[in-house]
C-alpha cells in the first residue's frame, strides 16, 4: 500500500472533535480496529488513530460548552496556509484560527467557506496526511452538504483551486466532484432541500467497511446510533451513524460482503 498523494485542495487530514475523547477512542478502536496513541500534555493529549501502522485520523478534545456539537472535521491540503487564508478572507470567509505552526508537523488554520461550512487547512510538514485511503477502516470519501451550492462551488474553485466536474444538475439532485473518474477527491451536494432545520452546511466523512450492515449493528452495540441504516445506492452500500458522543459519520462498503 503506497502513501496517498495530496495535491493542493485535497482533503488530507481529519479528526473527531469531541467532549469525550476517551469514549470516542474506545468506540473507534472497537469498530475499525484502530490503535490509539496519545501525544501527551505538550500537545493537549491529542490522540492519533492508526491502522496496521498507518496514520488514519486524529482525536481532539472539544473544550467548548456542551451545546457545541461533537463532529468529524476535515482539513484540506495547501502549500501555503497564509496565502489560502488571505484568499478565503477576500471572499468573505470567517477565519476562526489564523495559520499556526504545530511543531514540525505542519501549519493549520480553521475557517468557514462562504456557504457556512467549517473547514481546516493543513500545510504539511512532517505530517503529510492520512496514510491509507479506501480500504476497510480508512476514509473512503469526503462530501460537502451545503445550503448554498453555487457559493460553495465558487469558494472551492477560487480558494482551493478545485477542478470541478458536474455529475448531476437536476433540480432534485445537484452534485459536483473535485476531479473526475478515478481522480475524484471529494464531492459537493446541494443539500438545501434535505438538511433538517437548524443543521448548517458541513463536511461529511465516509469510512470504508467490508460489511455496512454489520458496522451499523456494531455501532449500536458500542453505544452509538444509526441515523440511516444500510442501503444500496449507485455509489455503494452506505449507512449514516454516530459515535456515542454524537459525532456523525458514514460508512461505505468495499470488497466482499456477507451483509444481510
């Protein structure tokens, strides 16, 4: 298995942001077989998840008030975080965290796109990004559910320099991808008619599993929740779940199945 490459604008890191990091770490270790490493007090006890020695994701403590939800958070690769932040600010983006070096690992920033979805930027240092994709227990897809589809497309095209491709432009289903064919890196869905009231634009992450139904059942056994059970779609057999701390994620089936 080779290290994924991360051209500018590509999702290259993700972390679960949670009030209960110990509980979250226990859940994902059981569900995906991840090993957990604690960075220690110098880095706020930031945890990293690993699978077969490969770095997969992070776990950051949510120190905000209880009403601030626990979420999976996506970062995008940039060769120059300061320049990307300046471009985002010029478009009206709300910058939450200015570019900040994280030791030798890289430089991060946090901001919103102009449709309201929160994102991170990651300028790689020694930490290049997720070290395995698309196999069981690793990220399989990144997808923006946006309340302002035209604004979102403009933001990612102009700020992250996406090569956008329209997959569907029907009134009931508008969807574009970053890249095409086998080079697709992420998707943008017009969710203005489907997101529940009060739910903002957000990035969703899909993890690969060998059995979607089994992953949903195990999620419940581990104290999580099934929001949408396993179903067949043109893009694979998927389910929408949450961990016991409320952070939502999706799973997509890869490889052989014994799913009932």
